[in-house]
C-alpha cells in the first residue's frame, strides 16, 4: 500500500491497495488530510508534527519504519508497519508512506493493546476505560497531572478522578449511552474539572472517543490542561 502526502499533510496519491486496506475509495481520500487514516489521539498532533519537522528537520518516523496504528473508514484500529520517505522529485516536498503488514509481534495485539500504545505516545494526559468505567490505561502525563501512580488507578473506577458533582452521575451516563446511543460528550470535547490526588481541582478540556473491542466498548479520554 502506498500513499503520498504534501507538506500540509494532504493526500495526493493512494493506490488500489490503500483502498482495500482503509475502506475508503481514492476519491474519498485524495485532497483530504491524512489524519482521516489515524486514530483521533494521533490525528490531533499530526499537523504540529509536520510543521515542527518542516521548521527544525527533527523527524520521528521519516526515514525510518515502525509499527503504528491506522484507523480504517469503519473506525476499526488496524496494526501496520509504516515507512516514510521524503521525495523532492516533482520539485515539491512530498512524503511517501509505504504500508505493509504489521511486524509479527503486533499481529495478535488486542484493541486495548493498540489503544495503550497510542495513548502512551501522546504528550497530553490520556486515559482509557472500559464500558464499566474501569481504568485500563493511564499514561505518564496523566500520572503527572493527577499525582497518582499507574498501580493506584488501574482497575479502579474513573470516578476517583472527578469531583463528586461529576462522579455521582458517571456510571448512569455510561449505562444510558450504551443503551440508547445518545452521547453528551463522546465524539466531542468540553471543559471539565479534574480532582487531583492532593484534593485540589484543575480545569481541563476533555475529548472522548470510543473504540470497539468485540462486543465491548473502550473509551479514551485525552485532556488539555487549561491555564
């Protein structure tokens, strides 16, 4: 599978294998930002990564290859091996992504494992919970924000990270969403308050997305700390 983007991240070319792997027609991809093929948690940072590379030349993946997670049109996570090269043959700076099957160690990775890998690479506080509200992932920036260690929160209800006025309704909100499909915040973002370990409160902006793992849901939350 091949895809080509320009320095703004806009897809310029995708071959037939890209259509098969992503579920998108070429006509649906070309002219769109490559972020449509990424989990939301990665997509939020991609423009700034490209901008930083253009400004400094510091690359994380360009010129190398690594296992990453792609998001198909149906929202499913797909483990892949991505190699990115820079090309100036047309007189314009282009980036060619060659995508092959994920390396052996990732082929059997669970959805939760991929979510954990995605969140652990973010520069923002991020968590993942089950559809019972139980914390499964708590990245290092979340640990720094709340003051809890990983072992203090994993397996506990996410309500421990909220003031009572939020936590008292949280289980019912999840249950209602799973029953009706009506979401108040999932797929969007809003300003909320985090309850830190020391009892202090912190204003944050929370963005939540949902991933399916078989018949269950995994909810990921990415936070931006407000000044």
